[in-house]
């Protein structure tokens, strides 16, 4: 388990990471979200012990990441590169050896990964001879080699075609199944919804969202439902607005109205209801609203804003 | 999980092999000495051939004798140059061929203008003008159509011999004449040798006394610069390719740094060590012939100064590579460091002639110039017999090693944090802020 406790980082008197707390369980895919300049990279660099925090502790498996026994971790930064003038196999096996594999094991695991990512035919080619997408896959291989316990990926889907995106998703799921902890930083919110169990969002160094992805979305849902039915619904108690939308009806319920009462009312009208689904906002909408409204940024506070604070700020 | 030392060795091995397998390294390893060797041979051979051709060609000289002192002098004679000493041991036991006698034809001209016209027309090769007041002033003028930049190699001895011989003609016997003409040829110059005994000063040894310190100090400076440059290049390339952040997850900056310094220092040492061994092997017979030996202690000091100097310069080079945004910018900064390392050569004559002069002592104690300066002094003393006080060697090494540790510590921090500054080179206040980071 990755445990980040009250971590703070100050550059030139400016707090770029402010009292951040979160945990990531073993075998979990966890999303680290935030707008550009929010402090994500600094936070990751503190987790990887490239930068030391000014306050707080970071531990993995109960041991400090800055301690003498570092956890097996891998980091694929957003701005990444490879040694260009060396064969693919050598470039990859070198990373394996740095992660503690023997020379032979590093080469064996490199072959497995290259096969898994469809690069086996390029083993002896120079890295510079690979296409951009292939290099991207090789960079992923360099992060995955050595079976890291903690895998930190910053925008791993960038530059991959849909087939390779699917391939990477499959690999991540397999790694999660094997107990690897994955920290995923991305702006592709659909990928977060598909892949991640939980998420943390930081803005200007502050935690502004933290929890299970589905729960965050549900918490931010307005009391709205999408109705699919044969016929036209008439006035129902508890329904504030009713708008036809692409063959459905979008219903905004009053704050006190219970969805079950509204559904019963619709059925009582004799309407053939085929679907009555709550409208859950996509994570992207929540992201935009949270950043634009700047909730949870007041100085001196600890932890993400409460639901009431978010609602008070207009975040639904 | 491998131990930290293993990771250092893995990095060192990779850096070393990647560097020595580069075509540029192989070319430098083979071509640099080849260029010096063949350049030296071809250049020397050309100069010798040119000088020999000049010596052996028939001289036709127009003489304008305004003094009248040479009115009765013979106009045709043969000139035989003296036997030159041999420095090459391969030629030492071979029989010496007698010098060739070159015919010299003197033609009298009544005035300078006619003589110069004849020179222009190619009828004569030299015009010798003996001024009317020659006996009191000694002034002579020689005209030649010569386009060479330097005239020191021109052999005027046939002319001066003819002038001297005929000036003294009838005033002395032939033996005294010969002694006068070749005065100094048989002068044995004695100086004290390394053991304090009087010994004939050897021209070849004197040459070695200049070349050996230069070669050894030059090689040391090259080794330090090469290793530092490889490090600078490697760090800059890794910064440009953004590869480092991924690596720092698996290794500590100190391990990465130590591995790089070890591997690339080894590459620099391989380069220069090969040159030194090849140089010593090829010059062993010459050094032995002129009784100059390279003491083992000198090589040991060379290795020590390389280690300390390399750590000092490599740490700075690494910081430059980590802080600058690209290799071109890094190379510009490193140029100044290279100058600092080789600047003792500017005062090389002082180092060789007076290895214990205040300038030599000061520069060999000042860390940036210590390695090159002290090796110049030590190798000069190996030939001349001068004694370098041991306290100076110890202090110089201690100061250089201490400075190396400090630059290494500061360099590690600058490396760790500077490598993360993409696209910009920090200014001095920013560098100071980086150094204050935990």
C-alpha cells in the first residue's frame, strides 16, 4: 500500500503541494488528476524520491520511499525518452538490470515484454529505427520490466492507436490482478472512468476530490433522470423540469423528491416505462467545474472539500 | 534485488561499453596517434629531405667584393659539412657515411645591380655582398630568391668558411685555420647529473627533458578532459532525451553518478592509457639510448592525479551538463574548464627550467591547475634531477582531492535537481536555491 501523509512542498515561498493525504491499496489502479501546474508532477517526484518533501511522509509497504530499502517502483513520466543509438533489447534489458534483475533474467523478461507488446521482431534494431508509437510501447515496457510493485504512469495512452490503447489497458488489468499498485496520471477522463478504482484530484497543490470514481460521480450527480418510455409523460409530483432529448426525456427532480415516488407516478399514468436511469455526470464535467470554481483552495484547510462545500460552490 | 554497488557497476559497464564501442571513440583512439605519428614522420622527412637537397646542391654564388679583401681568393672549392651527432639508437651502431662534398662556384661581379640581375635571371642562386668597410664593421649581405617563412635552416657555412679561410689566408697554418673554422664543434659542456656528478650535457637528453614532461602532462590533461567530455556529453544527451527521470526510480542519483563517472573515466583512461603505452613502447629504445627512464613513481603519481583531477573536473562537467538545456550550450561552458586545465602549458618553460619556482608551486597547489602543473614538474624533475619537495606533492594532492569531494557533493545535488529543469538554464540565484534544497 502507498501511504502519503500530510505531504507538503514549497518552492521559493510558494506552496506547490499542500498537506496532501491519500492511500493506494495493493492491486488498485488509482488516478491522480489535476489541471496543468496543479502539483501532480511534484507529488509524483516526491513519491519516487527524486524530490524530497518539506513536510509529511511517504511510505510504500510500510517503508519510507526515501529509505535505504526502496520499493520496486517504476515511473513513466509524461516527457520521456530512451537511449536512441542502442538495440531495443539492450535498452530494455538495461532498465531491467537497474531494477535488480540479473543480466539473464533481464533479457528473458525483456523478450517476454517485447512479445507482449508486439515488438519481438525489432529486438536487434536500434531504438531510433522504431516509429513513435513503437517507441512509446518500448517506454511502457521499460516501466513494466522488473515487475514493479508500484507503477506510476503519466499520460501512458498518449501517442498510442486504439489497438495499442486496448493492449495497454489489458496489460494494466493483468498487472493489477497480480497485485501491482498502479498510479495513473492522465487528462483522459474516460480512461479514468474505465480503468481506475479511485481517484485523487489536486488543484494548486490542494486536494479537491478524493474517493472511488463511481462514488465521486454519483455524489456530483444532480437529482436528474433519463426516462425512456412509450408515450408522453404528464405532470408528475416532484418533477421540476421535463425536457425531450434524443428520444428520451430528461427529468430534473425537486430536491426533496424521491426517485421511486416519481417512477410510481409515471407508471400510474399508464406510461410504458422502458428505462428510468439516473444521470451521472462524466468525470470530465466534474473536473472542469471543480477547477473553474476553485473549490477547496482556501489556505490552511486540510483534506478535500466536503460535499456540502462543493454543492455550495455550485458543483453539482 | 541487487546491491547499490552492483547498480554502480551495471551503470559503469554500460557507460564504458557504449562509449568505447562508438565509432568516434575508435577513430580518436587510432587516428589521433596515427596523425601525430605519420604527420611527424612525413613532416620531419620532408624537412630533412629539403635540407639535404639544399645542402647537396651545387652552389653558384655571385660575389660583389667592395672591400677588395677577396681579390685573390679561389673561386671554386668543395665544401664538406662536419659529421652530425646521432640521436637515433637504431642508427648508433651503423657505420657513418662520410659527408658529401658539394662543389661551390663563386662568380665575381663588379656591382650589386648586375649581380642581382643575374640572380633574377637565374644565373646564380645567391648574391654575397662584402661591404667596403667589412673589416671594421663585419657587415655582409646575402640575397637569395627564397620564399620560405623561416630562414634559420639555411646553411651559410660554405660562404662563411670561404670568407674566413680567405680572410686568414697566409696569416696562419692550416691546422689553426681548421680549429678556427670549426671552433665549438669539439666543446664538451659539463653539467651535474641527477646523482650530482659532472657529466657531459646531452642534447638528446635535453630534448627529452622538454618532450617527456610535455607528453606526460599533456596525456594527463587529455585523460581528464576526455573523461569529463564524455560525462558532459552523456548527461546532456540524457537530459535532452528525458530518460533520467525514469531511471531515478530504480537508482539513486549517487549510484547513477558514481556509475557514470567510473565508466566514462575508464573510457577516458583507456583512450589515453593506450596512447601512453603505445608511446612508451615505441620510444623505449630512444629513451634507453639517451639514458632517460620513466620512473614507476611518476606513473603512480599520474594515476593519482588523474583520479583526483578527474573527480574534480568531472563533477563540474556533470553539473554543467545537468544545468544547461542542451549539449551545444554545455560544450560552450565546458570550454572554459578545459582552458583552466591546460593553462599550465602556457608557462611550460618555467615549469621545466625552474620546477620549484613560485609560479610552478602556486599553480600545482591551486586545485583547477594542480594536476597538469604537478605532472609537468614531476616529469621535468625525472629528467633534470630537480627535487620536488614531498610536502608540496602531498598538499597538492590533498587540496585537489578535498576540492574533488566538495565539487562531487555539490555536483550530485545540482545533477539530481538540475536534470529536472527542462528547456531552461538556471541563473546563479536559481542555482544557489537548488543547492539549498534538501
